C-alpha cells in the first residue's frame, strides 16, 4: 500500500473518531460517513459508541425506507464522488427531514513547497 493510501486511511479514522466523540452521548444522531481514496468510494455507518461498519449505501432515521429503495435503484459501483453526493442529496428529498447536515471535506492539493517544508 502506498504511503498516500495509508495516510488517507489514518485521516478517515481520525474523522470517524472525532464524529463518534462529538455525538457520544446523543443516541438520536445517525451518522453516515463517506469518502474517496485511491481504492475508490467508501461509506460507513457510525454508532455513537464508536462502532462502525462499511456499507454500499444506507439511509438512517425514521421513514428511511424510500431513500434506501431509491439508493438501491440508482446506485452503481462506477459512481464518481460528485455523482455519489448528488445521489445522496436526491435521496434526502424523498422524505420529510427534521434536520440533515452534509459536510464535505476536500483535501487540499499539496504543493511542492509545502512538501519540502514537511521534509525539513
């Protein structure tokens, strides 16, 4: 595995751990964490106690059956990150949502100058 792939995995684990800590005592929060690395797109279903499992697609909360059916019909393995985000947004429009928060974190491209600063 490349150093970049290992770093991506560590960064993903850090994000997962931070989210689990933030919502540790709130059992009503449902978290789906998705991202992309050198190996493709990934989505994890997180539990407040720190547990997680990798899934192909998911919807949580009351009345999530319609969203799951929509995802099952429209999901395909070849989705790009942008297409996956759009699919998620479209599935959320199917039901009345009390509160939905989407956070997108993009990794900044590393410049040669920044890379040489890290080496020193």
